[in-house]
């Protein structure tokens, strides 16, 4: 029952995130006096491959409608493989995509990072907070927009930012929630290009 509720909460969070992206795109379109993009497909229908074709050009054009957003997108792309980790110390315990934890099948939208309980979770790039969402039983999720890119920081406590705030790379967003063991913490980092999931391990620095 708890697992079912967590899954429902996760799907609800994904729908909220998609709606937030859509709202940001519409706002950018209005500001740039461009035609709004078509409605995005449900999250469940999105492709998960890291190298999947980009979403419709019209949608991405709107997301980078301003010079600032275009510059931010290009800077984000230029840092592929060099972005910092969201925590000072940690290790990846759950990889992107489908896999197994013991005999249980899992499908991660990002990577799971084990760290110290209460460790500071920081933004990996400059951006704007477009959503702060409470996931029952899993802490908070903070979503940052970086032009046509988005980063999600899941399983946070003591969130220190609010929707609409501008944040800088390295700025603390919150603290890592408790992990499976009583003395550990855990977070999930997700990266999207428009609506397409990316493998964070290909974007952050190797350790």
C-alpha cells in the first residue's frame, strides 16, 4: 500500500512538473510574442533514452525565446560531463533507467545518491526555481529551469528556496532526507532536456 501511494505521488509530481514546464513555456512565448507550443505529451509517454531526438522544435524555440534563456541553455550544454555533484560527498547507489535492487525491479528517472543525512544539496547550475513540491513519504522535490534544461532535486528536507527565485550554481536548495540506514541520507538528481529524460551520469563530473 505504501509503495502504491509513493508511486501515485511520483506520477502526480511528474504531472505537476510537466504543467510547470508548460506554464514556463507559455510565459516565455507571451514575452517573446511567439505562438505557444502544442501541449506536451503525458510524462508516461516520453522517451527515456539519453540520446533520444529532441522534442518538437517549436516547443524548444519557446523555451529559449529570450537571449538569456538561449545563453543559459548553451552554457548548460557546454558543461556536459563537467557539472558539479549536488552534494559534497556521496556515491551513486541507483543508476538511471530500468534495473533491479535485489529482486525488485526499479525504473529511475535520474540517479540516486547516498550521502550524509542532512547534507546540503546544492544547485548544479544557475537557474530559476519553477516548482517546490512535497512528495508524501519522500520529502520535497525542487525543480530548476536552465533555458530548455531542467534539473530536479528529489528527497529534500528543510528547503531554502521558493518558486520564482533565481539561484546560482552551488547555492544550497535544502538538505538530504534520511536514507535506508539510520545514519545516511539520500537524494535523487534528475535532468531533462525539455521533456526528455537525460542520464545525469553523463552530465556530472566523474568521481
